[in-house]
């Protein structure tokens, strides 16, 4: 991210507005050309336009950082496979650029943020401090340092001026949503806007993130294969967050490990993100691959809690009830339960119980069906298309459905976790694992047996 980040509302609105206008013009041109195209040619053109639009959108939002970048992340559940195969590599490369090669702010400016927030000179707090950032987040950078007591720590520092930029983006959120909706046409823009405002307001305050991080560390302390490093509370401020450093193997290397390692890693990721939601009602909504490491002792460390949410127990019970109806084949029960939760209007006669059941089954089938299943790109692509893409056979139904705000981040977590499992090519009976936290079933795998005593102690 360049040091001259555009912060003014109108400057940033103009940038997004040019993008939105260009996309609209291309859409009109395509509609005109479609009048003389065959059905297959129209589908190919639509897929190509979607891919090109996503590349341009991600490029602009990535440059802007702030809320614009976060909107791109939230809409990007398509990043894990909802494109035709011939475009997969190109869009994955574009997303990898945003995740792994974000431009960096000069260390001189980042040092000032640290010293201003801590009220001390850098060397008086950190006897050793590597000035080369080890990672770039959506609104900050991460550095490696050492404390006087010898502990190695990760120091996350917010970009100077990013809070002002985010506030400008939040004012322009309606315009930005027009752009994001082109990538995910089925999303409810109003509900998404509310959710993003809430999440971004929290994420700007690293003291709030430190509080969430501490809560996760407490919840998972002593777990046999999940590790959340402790926060160094006295060094956490609004713009600086310090936690203990975790050494481990990154996701790209794990992807090339043997099948047993990938399966085990995938199961742990699944147990952490879904288990956090259904066991604790407090989950991380950002399961992208940069947020966890495989440690030398076999544990997996989870290290970023900037986007979290607490879910009311009654909402969780409603979700579990809907899943039980689905697994029992109760068509009317699924319709009644999801309607009561706000996914559609129960009085809408065009939203039939059979159509709702089929749609719900298709988006959850990878863990709703009792069978061993390898999550591959084809499965991920189809499930994500059925989440909210015009190519889905459920599209006409989805146009009449909505996403309740309280469920939005959880569904994003679910989609992105599926995408991670797809990149790993992980194999398991995901259904039987999920039943452990959904219905209290006994452990179904070695990892389940290993963690059972931990959860029994937590519940006591």
C-alpha cells in the first residue's frame, strides 16, 4: 500500500465510481451482443465477463485497502472455485497477489504509529525488531520482534491513516456494494452493508481484536491439537497488537504434503472454525490460509482474530434444528425453520418447500450426507455456485431469498472453509465429524477421540 493512501470520501468514491461505471458499460455492450449469440456463446461470454470484472474489482479494491478491500474479501467466497475451469488459475493468481503481495508502507511511518501508541521508543520496548514486514493484512502489517524477557512476538501495526480511509469507504458503502454485487449477484446488499459496518468498526480497534483474541485463547487453552498464542496485553493499543510468535509451516507447503498430513490438517481447520461456532457461539469469520500454521508438534496455530462474531444461542439452535430436518428428510420442516429464521418470506407461494429443501441440501451436502468425501475443486465450485451465482439451477429461488444479517458471516466462514478444504483435497466423513458438535454424537475420528476429554472438561 503506498504511503499516499487516498483518504478523502470523494477521491475514493470517484475511484470506485469509475470502476462501477466501466462495469455497467461493459454489461450493456454484452447484452447487445447477446442478441445475436447462441445460448452457449452467451454463457461463455458471461463467464468471461465475470472473470474480467473480478480481476478489475480485486485490483482496485486491493489498492484502496480500507472497507473497499474488506467488501472485496466478503464477496470473494467465489475465490475458491466458482469460475469455469479455464479461468481458475488466473483468478487464483489475482487473489494470491492481494493476499500475499500487498504493497507495503515505509517502516519509518509504521515506527511512528508504534511509538506514538506505546509512548516509548521502539528499542526501549523491543530490543530486537525486524523492520521487514513478514505479512500484510487488509488494514495493517505484521512484524517479528523480541521482548526484553526473550519472548519472540508478532507485532501487528495498523496503517497510518487507514481509519480515516475506512470511514470514507463506509460513507461510500452503497456505491462499493454495486461493484461487489457484480461478483456475487445473489447477495443482499443492504444486509451486507450493515454487517460490514459492524465488522469494520470492530476491526479498526486493535484493542477490541486483542479482547477477542484473548477470548479464543481462553476457550482453546490446553487443547491437544489447536493452539491460539497468548496476547501480550500490556503492549496492545488501538493501532498495535502484540502476541507471541508462532513458528510453523505455512499453508502453501502443507498443500504439497502427503495425503494423510493434508487430511489431518483439513480436519483440524474444520473442527476449529465450525466447532468454534457451534460449541462456543464465538467464531472467526476469516479462515483464509494465511491465518494458521502447522506447528512442529502437530498442532495447528490460529493467529488472526480481526473478524469475529458472537452468535446468540437461540440462533444456533435454530440452525441446528434446520440441519436436523434436512438430515431427516423433513421437507416441510426445513421450509418452516428457514422461513422463521428470515431466509425468505413464509407467505411467498413461489418459494416452495421442495425448492427450499433442494437448495439447502445442495449447499450443505458436503457435510450433510453420511459418507466419506474428498473435497475437490469441482465440488467446491458447484457448492459456491449454489450459494449465490446465476449459473445455479436454484437461481430463480435465490432471487426470492435473502441472507439474515446474523447468519451472513457464518455462511462466509462456511464457504471459505470449504474452499480451504478443496485446496487441500482433504478427505473425511465430514458429516459424522459435524454431528459431534451439532447433536453431541460420540467421536468419529482419532482427532475426535483426542479432543473429547477437552470438551468434556469445558462443558463441566
